[in-house]
C-alpha cells in the first residue's frame, strides 16, 4: 500500500516487486565510473538531459550529445557538437520525449531551436521580436542596464485536453510560450501567456516527467517556476487556451525553484537553497520538504517509473532520494561528493533508467553511478 507500479513490461502484474528496492534493498554504489569527455558543460541549471539513450548538455553556444552506453572507466567518450548556424548563448538544452519520438529544445538568448530526437536535423527556429525586451520598472524582472536581457529558459512537452502536443518554454520576461506541433510534425508560431513577473526558471508536466509515456493518472497541468520563487499551475485546454488552475501553490518562498517535476498528484520542486518540496496539485499545500543539500542546489531529475530523484549542488554533492509520496519516506539511496567540482546536471539513464549520470561545470568528465550489487 502506498506504492504504485508503472512497469509497462509487467505481465502478469509485478505486484509491486519493482518497488522492492524502495523498501530497503535499493542503493547506489558510491564509486562512479569516471569517463573523460570534452567539451565541458556550461554553468546553467539542469545542464544534462536524456534523449532516447543519449545525453545532451550545453557548452556555451552549442548543444553537445553523447551516448553513456559506450562509457567505460578512463576511456574518453565521443561527444558530438550539434552543428548550427546560430551562435547565441545557450541557457537550456532539454530533451522532450514524445512516445517513441520526441524533440530536443535549445533555449537561447535569441529564442528557441527545436531539433529532432538525435539533434541531427533542425526542425523549427523562433526568435523573440524586438519589442519583447522589457525596460526596467515596466513590470518585468529587474535586469542589468536599462533593458532586461532576453533569453528563453526551461522547456517541457505537454498534452492538452484536446489531444494536441505542445512544446512549452519560458522567457526572462516571465511569459510562457506554447508551440503546437501538428499531426504532420510541423510547428506553429507560439502563443504567449502572461502571469509571472520574474524570469522563468523551470517548466514541467507529468508527461515530461514520465519520459513521454502516457498513464491514466496524468492531467493536462503545466507547472511553471520563476526566479522570485513563485510556482504556478496552468491547465492546457488547447494551444490557444492555457488558463491558471483554480488552486495555486500556497507555498511562501522567495528562493527560486531551479527544477520541477510532476508525479501523480504532486509537484516536486527543487529550490536553490538545497531544499526539495512536495506540493499537492489538488490544493496547492506543501505536503513534505527535506534538505537535499547544504549548499546551492543546481539540478534535479526524476526517475520516469520510480518515485526517486537525483540532485546535484555547487559544492560537488550528488544524491539520489526517495520521495515522500504515499507511504514512502525520504531516504538517501546515494550521497557522495565530487571533489573540486560544481555539479551542473544529473540525469537518470541506462536501459531501465536506473543509472545516474552527472556532469560538472568546466570539468572534462562524466560520472556514472550504478546500483550496488547485492552482497
């Protein structure tokens, strides 16, 4: 009781055997596989994402892609720089899984690029209009100089109530942009929705958090966070109709949420101060909170089938936590330190998504953590 099974391969049903590890037998080996790689990641939030069996990250003005399945101790891994005619600084590289397909979204200071799943073909480019820049004091978030610097940040794939598929991303103006993908795979110019007054930091949906696998418990909510610490919940009726949910998160915080996830009826918010919060989607109340790190938290990823998250911080700590959902208590399945490194991204990967990959700012190395073998 208190656990839910999402094993698509369970036939007959697994009777919660897939959750046995979360009841005390699951733990990670604290000694990682260390894999040299170049170039190194930028210092941006959540700078590691899984697309199929490949990992992507941002390196200044480019996206980079590699395959962790080929990673072996001490052997340099092949990293491909995504070739593009655009040279704008990259704020977010985000894989958006969508069934067996999906896209890679690159959020830059100019707008967004949407690539195919393997980042080989550029499918769509959209740039901010010149009038999108927000002067200080006009209601937008404070910037440097007389005009706020523009950039896109945070992205997720959403399924609306009318069945349409959307690429949703945020902007430094606080606005939310929705790009519809039609049945032929073409993208339409984004619709714009306003509510936040500070730059968007993260966007999440239940569909995104499940790696593009639909389950019956999913709604059409899109969760958005900004630099002021505010979190909003939107209901996606269609690409032209996003409305604020009747009940909004009633969590007082002036600390940014750098990463978001949606699991069952809960929002999982990773705050910059090192805390992870579990907030009810139904009534917006804080249901649980735990201190994941003692220094600035920089990234979080959620497992697509287990209620666990991988987090990283600027002091080099890397952790895997069970989420306090249902009857499950918060437990550290991994807690280790990457010496002299500022962790920039963590991501679940591997055939069953149980491996944990981590990268660090200005560090030419990928670290892979695997489940400890039973003794």
